[in-house]
C-alpha cells in the first residue's frame, strides 16, 4: 500500500503518523512542506502533483496537513486518514503564525470541504487538544463509524494510539472500500 503522509505546521516528514505506519510495510511518501514560505495554492498544487505522479492509495494528514488532506479528498474523491485535522486554519492562523494575505486562500480551500464524501474519511482526534480544542466541528463535518475521539489525547500524534488506529482502519481501505479512480 502506498501512502502520502502530509505533516503538520512546523512538523517533520517522519512524524508520528509516519512512524506508526512504518511497521505495516507501507510505501510512505512524505514530502517536507514549508507552510510559512509557500502559498496554500502552491502547497496544494505540489500535493496534487504527488497524487498524479506517485498515485498513492491513501492520503494521511496531521493537523494542518489534515486540512490539506481533507481538501484533496473533497476535490478528488480520494481516501484519507486525518489526525487532529486543523480544518478551520483561517480562523487561528493569523499574523502570528500565517501571514494575513493567505487567509482568503485558506477560506477558499475550506469551501471545498462541503463536497467531501465522508465514506472516504477516517479520523482520530484527541479530546484534550491544547491547540484546536474539542474538535466538535470536525466531528460534525466528518463524523462516521471510523471517527475516534481519544480521551486525554492532545494535539501531538504521540499522545494518540496511532499504531492501533492504523491497524484497525487500514483494512477498511484495502478490504471494504471499493478502489476508486480518483487521481487528478
């Protein structure tokens, strides 16, 4: 199985999701993204290029990477696994973290989430996420039988049982969900 792993803001390509997926023998494509210097449109363009060129089976996204993974799923009907996704990044990524000029672009990308097919989505969130809060909005938008809320889990993937989650969720994508042609 080939997986595109999208790290979060100031994260590492070999983040906790990468480390939890590695024992499963997956081919993991993990680009290093510079969310500060590259526009949201160009980040998304680079990720779309990877989809076309590498043709992963699943996209995994953590935090801000989860936002981009969700946008890819909405735009291309691709399967995703989201870890504490930062879906409303335009509300809190202001001048302190993200230059204000990117707010309109983030809102535009956020608008595409209305088209997401939640049968493509699995999600794990910490209910004690010190950065994103209680994830009520995320659960309302993406809640399904594969939505997991982890008691005491924080924002960092290290606080979540990712290896166990992947062990239970990956078979859904290989055994249950019919393979779709979703590549751009």
